[in-house]
């Protein structure tokens, strides 16, 4: 079908990956017909060779949405090599590292995220998720004072509760719970 034609076309003309609409269709087609290992292996050379941050992010987001975490991490790490102060990448690598239990890497990425974000006039990301993971890292170290300071940042960053995503609301309520504000967390 259409997916097969896209895969054949891009395979014959790999430079066409720089067309964003075609690239996204191609990545989605590959993700829907291949295993995570094949998806990652087949694209590894392209990931290592490209410096197009937008293209790498499209690939990483497609891989992540398909549950291909290793492929996503590889692409995000490549973005980090090409654009080391990319807020979204640092935040994502920090949270993904935390999810894999790699707390040292998580802390390093989240600290770099925070340093990068503070240097910018107009930050590109909402820091609520990063504050939450920073708090969790401090909790793992039994540094409750630092954890509570990060949980307070989560609450402050969540001022407009009505516009929060379900995941952001969950982080807010969990933060309130850890701060001993159980009544607010139950609402």
C-alpha cells in the first residue's frame, strides 16, 4: 500500500528524509511494520550521520511513541551531540534515564537542563516534569529538604491546574502529597 511505496521511495532516495511530511510518514511506516530492534538497527547509520535536529527529533518521537525506547534514546543522544543545549532533549533524556533506573545519568541531564533553561530569556519547555524528577532523585538520596524544594517548584509551576495534562496533574498531586498537603492532593 501507501506505506510500502513510501518506504521504497525513501530507500531509493534517502535524501528525501529532509522533507518533513515524507520523513514522518516514513518513520511511522517503519515503526508500524518493524520490531524495535530492526527499527533501531536499520536507522542507526542515518541517526549517526545526520545533524538535522528536527529530523532526529521526529525520529526519536516516532520511536518513543512506538515504544522503541532504545531507538529513541539513541536519537536523543545524537541530538545532544549536535545541539548540547537543547532543552527538550535534556529533559527527555533525564526523564528516560530515570525511567530506566539510571539515576546518575538522569541527574546529569536534568542538571544540564536546568542550567540551560536558566540562561535563556524565553525557555522552550515547561519545567514542571523536570522539577518532579529532580525531587524524586533527591528523595532516593534521602535529601528531603532538597526534594521538598523541588516539589514546591512543581506546585508553583502548576498554578493553572485547569490547563494541565493528566500526567502533569498526577505530578502535581504527588508533589502535594509529599509536601504533606494531603487535602489539596485529594481534590
